[in-house]
C-alpha cells in the first residue's frame, strides 16, 4: 500500500466526520499471509496529524510545468568546459526564502546559461521540480531564456 497526501486527507476527513474510524485489511485467500490481518484505529486526535502528513506529502510532490526565474549561482565546470550542470537560486511560489536548485541543461541552452552566469542576468525557464533528499532539482528544462526586466524593475 502506498501512503499519499490524498489518502491522508481522505482518512482525516473520515476521522473528523465519524469521530474516529477503524480500518481492517483482509488479504485475498489466494495470497494468505502468516499472522493476523492488520487493524488500524484512528481517533479524533489523529485528524490533525493526518492533515499535517498530507501537507508534507504535497510539499514534496513533483511540481510539473513550473515557470522559474532566477540567477545562475554556479556552473559545475568552467564556462569553457561547461557540461550543462548548474545551480540556480529561485524563489518558488508559496515560499518565503529563495532555494538553490540544480539543473542539467541541454547543449542547445549552454550559451544562454553561460551568458546569464557571466553577466549576472536572470534566467527564465520551464521545468519539472522534484525533491531528491534535501535537494531540489529541475528536470526537463525548456524554454530557457534571459529574463526581461520591465519598467518597474520587476522580472517578467
């Protein structure tokens, strides 16, 4: 069984409306297990913990097709030997502090990434953000361009 944000939220809702619930699992007769079938009890106090678990699962879920704008903090190698690995500092939606995110760019984007790094220009791109351990990375970066700054000094 896989535990997910949706499962935690659903069980929390059942717990809140039912003033607690019991969940019992019974295995198929063709797949018997040694020992008793598991039975799990959730009290009304469990709802808050389940909702917090759901929030944590959601926070760690991959974010697909996200548009990011940030600065290239470092290249994994010198610009003349750049292999596509770079670290950007970006502010993710809903977060208060910037994050460093690793990205491996396609060769067609190398020139743009190196220029942004050398000239300290903001880079804009679209990609899928995933958390691996304590680190964040962007997979499938696309639409990589130097970000434009409008008349108010804001990135666009």
